[in-house]
C-alpha cells in the first residue's frame, strides 16, 4: 500500500471508524479473559433469561449464563470464522477466477463447469459431509464456510477479469510484450482488488450468518463455546418474551459487520488509483 | 287460613325446587354443530397410510379416519371399538366379535374379511407395514364368519390386545386399497368419524364429517390441518385466530395462555421418557458406583423448573405412568440430588479430585464422551448442556459431540458404540411395558437388532421380561414387570430426565377436546366449536 | 444471432455432464455420510430383519455404481424415481414444490433489483451525500440481520401488531409479500453496494470523462456509458443471487412455512432420501445452468468486445 493510498485512507473518516471498530474487536478477542465479568460457560438455571441488571449487564441466556461475557468471548469465534473463511474464499476463488477469466478457452470452460457443480450442490449436504469427515468444531466450520464462498468469489473475479482483459491499457501492456503471470499480477490484479475487497468484507458478515445456521443445526461451533450465531439462533425461540437474548449478540454481529464493511470500503477507496476526489 | 298458608308454602317450595332442578338440568351451553377447526402443527405427514407412516404428523390425521378393533381411552384403558367383545380361546388365538352395520367411507361394508386384509397387508405384505415390528409375534387373522375373526400369534403374546389398539392397526377398506394402489397413501379410506377430502403437500390436509358414521356423528363439519414449522409463527396464528388449535405450542407462553380466558391449554401425561443413557460396558461406567454418582449429580428439579418450565413432568422411572406394567421407581428417593454423595461414591470407586477439579484415578482423568443431537426431543440440546455443566460440578468432565439426528441415529443403532453417554428418548407406543422393557433392557437386544443401547445385562431381568411377554395373565405380567423395575432401579443405566406431557393449546371456543396421552392420537370426534 | 444460438446450444450440451456429475456426487456423498434412510424411516421399534427386508425391497442394498447406472437409465426415460420416504414419484413431489420456489425467487429478485440497483446508482452519482450515507447504513443492516430473525420480526410487526398480512403459508399475493421482502433484504443490500462500487469505478474511466467533457448531461453519461459496463458484475451477482435464492431459501421457507424446494431438499437430506434429493438437486441445477447461460449471453449484449467464452 503506497504512501499515497495510505494518505487517502487516513483522510477518510468512515474508513478510520471501520479500522477502529475492527481493531477494537481484535482487542476484545485478545483480552477476553480480562474483560469478561463472568465465566461464559457457568450455568445458573434459576437466573434463566434474566433481564439486564447490575449483575448481568446484558442479561442472562436460557441457562442463566452472562450474555456480556458470552458476547465478549464470542468475538474470538466471529473473528476466526469471519477472517479465515473469507481468506479461504478470496484466495481460492480469486485464483480460480483469475485463471478462468484470463486463460479462456477450455480451461475456463472446465473451471466454470466445476464451479457450477459446486454451486448446484446442496450446501447443507456439503456442510454435513465436511463435518462427518473432519468432525465438528470451529476450524472445520471455517473450512465449510470458506468453501461456501469460493464459487461466488471465483465468478465475480472472472467477470471483472473478462472486462479488464479488453480494456485499452491491458491491450497496450500485452502489445508491449508483457507475459502471462506478470500481466496478471501487475495489471489485472490491482484492478480486481477493489471489487475483491468489497466482496471480502461483504463475505465476512455472511460468514457469521452461515456459521449461525450451521451451529444451529449442530454442525458448527460446539456448545458451550459461545458463538454469536448460535446465540441468536437459539434466542429466537424466546424472542417474544425475552428479546434481549437474541438481540444482544445480534447487535454484536451488526457492529462487527459495520466495522469490516467500513474498513473494506476505505481500503477500496484508497487503493483504487482512479478514484481521486471521490 | 293456616292450611291455605301451608299449601301456599308447599306450592312455593315445589316451584322453587322445580326451578332449581330446571336450572341444573339446562346445560351451560348447547353443543353446536358445524364449523371448521383449523389446526397448525410443525410438519406435514409423509403418508396417511399407517402402512407407511408411523410418526405423529400422519397419525394425527389418520387416527380420525381409521379405527381399530379396540380403542384406548384417555385413561389408557381398553374399550370395544370395531370389535364388540373378545375371548382368549387359546394362548395364541383371540376371537373377536365385530360390530354390525358399520360401513367404510366408500360405502363398502366392514367385516371380518376387511380385518384379515388389513392385518395380512401389514404383516405379510410386500413390503410389510412399517409398524410390523411393533406387533411382535402377531401372525395374522382368520375369518370365522362375517362378523367373527380370530387374531393369531405365532407364540403366546401378552400385549396382544394393546397391540391391536395401536393407532397403526386401523382397519382399511380393502376395496379402496386395491383400487387406489399406491395412491391410498394420499387418500385413505376407513370407518372413522371423519373422511378424507384433500391433501396439498406441505400446505394442508382437509377432512370432512362422515355422515354415515356408526357412532355419534362428529359435530364439526370440517377439519383443516396446516403446516407452520416455526414455533413463534404457530403461536401468532393462535393469537390472530388464523388457527384454532396448536400442536407443540411454545412452553414459555403457556402460563400466559392459561391466564387468558380467550384460550385454553389442554394437557395429559405422555408416554415418552427422555433420558441420558449410560453405556454400562464402557469403563468407568461399568462400575455401578460411578453410575449412581452421576445420578446424584443431576439436579432434576432445576432442569424441570427452568428448562422445561412446566411443559413436562419429572421422570418417575424408565416407564411413563399409565403404561400397563408401570412401577414408580421412586428415583427421587433412591437418587436424590446430592453433590456430596456423588463425590463420595466416586471416591469409593477410587476417583479423587485433581488439580483443576476434574476427578482422577491413577493419573487418568474422568472424562466421558457424549453423543447428542439437537431438536429430536423437546429441549434435548438444552438438557444435555445443563447436565454437562452439573456433571462438571462434581468433577466429571463430559465432552459432547453434537450430531444431526440422522448421524446420531446411525451411531445409536450401531455396534459397537464408543460413547459413554447419549441423550435419547423412548416412547411406549403400545402402552404396554413390553414394548419398552424388552427391547431396551434384555441382554440379547443389543443394537442393531434391538435397542439395548446401554448394553445392560441382568439374567434375572431377562427371565422376567421374557416370561411377562409370553404370559396372557395380565395380573401376573404386572407383577413380573414390577420386579424387573425394582432390579433396574438398583443398578440404573439411565438418568431419566422427564416424562413428556402432551400439551395442546386452543382458543376457548374449541370445546369437547381432550388430549390423549398417546401422542399419536388426536381425537376430534367429539370436538365442537362455540361460535 | 446465429452465434448466440450455437453458444447457447453448446452450453446446454455442456450442462448434461454437469448435471450427471452433480447427481453422482450427491449419491456418493449420501453413501459416505453416516445415516440410513430406511432405518430412520422405520424408527426405533423396527427389527433388523424389517430394515433389511425393506432395503432389499427398495433396491437399496445394491452397490452404488449399479444404482447410479439404474438412475441414469431411468432419467433418460424421464423417470425420476420414487421417493424413499414418501413412496411417491419424485416428479409429483417436485411438481408440488417447484412453482412455489420459483414464485418466491422471482418476487425476491424483482424487489432486490428494483430497489437495490437504483439506490446504488444514486449513491454512486452522489457519493458521500446524505442519501449515500443512509443507503450504505441501510445496506449494512440488511446484510447483518439473520433471516430467521428478520422473518420473525416481520411476522410480529405485520401479522400480529398490525394484522395486515397472513402468518404463513402460500396462497394469495398477500402471503408472498413478507417472505419475498425478508428474502430480498440481503440481496438489496448487496446489489446496492455492488452497483455503487461498479458505477463509481466506471464513472472515472477516461471515456466517461471524455463524454462529460463533451458537455453531455450527467445522467445521460451515466446511463449510456457508465451503466452498461458497470452492469457486468451486477448481472453476474444477480445470476448468483438467483441461484442461491432458489436452493438456499431454506430458512425463509421454514420461517414463513413456504412450501418450496429448499425445505424439500432439507427434508430429503436429513432423511437421507437420495432419490428425492437427486430429483430436487436436478431441478435446482438445471435452473442454475439456465440462469448462468442467460447471464453469459447478456455479457455479449452488454459488452460486445467480450469474446464468447466456453
């Protein structure tokens, strides 16, 4: 990231807010044992669904566990799943999309058919298969979610590469004799990057939600490990009588999504060489 | 004047008495005929033919279309239904006299041939009915004359009568089955108070009053069964009046519904026991002291009060009350919640607290593996988590492996089972202890042949259950089962948690409805709407 | 035009191995994953003999490849087999559910496109304005709420507190509103953001600046030059969303009791009914291939410089 881009980023207040939020999340995750007022897995059944009060600042869940502590520890799972899954999807999908878009011909056709098969395959079954093979848990959930995102990223990147391939400056670079990999790295990738950034941040939010669905089905994070997604899923049964059980972790999801998105937007605005004065 | 006054007084007294009697004789509200009852439940049936569908969503519907020879009422007592009387002729033969003048919905007459057809289809058909295994040694039926039929078993079978009262043993119209072929699943024909009208998959099933029913005609014109998978949505439908009756209502909202005069909550003790099973052959659970310690570690009252919140009853044993052969195992007295006792028992078995609180013996930690699924039984996931925490409080570390039901079920049925603990439920569908005690606790009923997932083995219990199965003397059977349950109580291989309650929430205008303890029955023949 | 036709035909032909491949992988996966359809169906009280007998009767004891070959043979004759759990032709099961899914997907896509794309365009033309800020914030909320949560909230708002709309199920247009809106919310957000990003990029292309310099109206510039090229990734996303909505609307279908393909697939997966699942997956995959084809054809229309791929 050139000094130019860094300066642009620094001037964008929303981007800085995003950076602050994400940094805050990382901090909370790292310092969870120090920040959490209570043991996130300690049950106290008679305090079930306690409303927020002095003892439980955000209330208690259906087992009487402190929601604030669980939300704090849940940051770890959210960050892990969100960033790792996004990384898997972006790297795998990005590579596939670049190769397909750039190479064209039968290679493109093969990759795209493979992607189609993956997309046509029922995701639930894929998740069950992964969990059956690898066992349940955070890391394997991350893999399952990452695999989920790969085809979409691949297709997005391929579309961008297709468009970029025909632009004048790429043609010019080719005419000047730039070879395959160099072309991709120097000319195509930087221009694909902004879209990729935007999509990666969108994906991170989705990752938390996909993890919620998986955890609810018993295929994701294993209780009693706190996961925001699982907390929202199980809290929905009591939405009408104890809304705080689902809403508090839901708010945590929103805050982290906001942070990642603002950061992503800021990065995109900073990195795009053509976006001056936006 | 005195005589006149006396006569007047008597007249007044008589008048008053007449008025009083008149007031007593007038019913509070007259039963109204007509109307449509809308019922919402979580899932659509797979089939409306008991031959193919043995789960509740189908049974709720076809239990109103089909009838069996014998009926089980809400007190779990047997009554004549399509059979008017029966006689045990020999240990393997029961003769039934059938009710005359009964017709199927398609107009064909009900007779002994129909009974034989139904049983042959279920037991010897290709493929046999899904419930055939529950029928045990039931072999078939023989026609004696039009209104007399013999039901035959291949060996003496004590629970024979209750097996014939199963919701799956409803008599079907032979003509309709032959004519419809596989489509009979989508349009069953029986003798019940309601007849089938329409089934739109995943949307609704519609039934209509059968005008030529042999008994009291149903007050309702129509019944509509709708599907709403989300609990919250079902409760909202009840509130808005979109639904008159909700099956599987939300336990948390029950208290509010009970207080609200616009609604009514109907409940009955169910037949299902949900428990944490222990693998009795897997160390350290092969030591009865360790198993007892686990039982003492669980605070059942807290679970019942806070997780089930009045939507279930504490388990009284391995069977549900009302089941023929039930004995109250007094588990609250035998294994009261007592952490001290739990730890003492563990110490007796050689387990002592390690540095982090987890029990240790010879350098090994007391870690148990646990297989559980979520959502198969009400609150099964929550109970697993709660008991896991309670075990940790006495130094037992339980590692739960969560699976979705299909995977878990495969493991439960498998052999060997490598887990120490498992969360499971069992319903005594035939209302007879045999259908629980035999497959669950007989030492030869190991999976996949049987369901003795705990690998329990006690030769005396084996003998008792075998004898009770073959005896037709119901008094003797009860005695045998009582003794078996006494033995089980001393070396428990289950931590029974709760006994289901069948709960249905309705609008107050729904009258004449009683919840049946057997979760498959949904008796609508006497229901009427006050509006 | 002839070029498009051959392109389309070639793609449809290529679709056949894709479909066969998916079917095989589904069958293989269900074989490897623990769980037995027949055992689950018969439940706890069934004896082992009963389970084995039924498996044999249904032909499920044959090896995988034999069953696959049988299935493909049947498929060639247009027979999708009989569902194991429902004992009913799969075609009938699909006929009952597929129109519902189509209805919901089309409605949700329409809402998403008609709301999301214009919002994105306006955002891009007026970046950092209050509309832009509001739209971006709204998008973020739309993306971060779990669908079963928004669904239930919508029901509480519009069925309970304001008794305008029915609680669930499928019937009239009123029944379609809530589920389509709930399903569309994340898509609206994605489309708005992507449109904004794409249009912004394009607006700063040299040829657009040239057009502006020539004095053309801002709007004309955007519409004529900007939108056409920005549409490429947008159309791709719409295509992807269409695919995901079709098979992935499981949670929405559950919350609103919408009798669609998603719920059918989940039921089939949990019951390990591979015949039913394959039928559902085939419909889904076929629709998917068709949508992809349409998207790829539109690339050619939108940007004639792109040579035909695949």
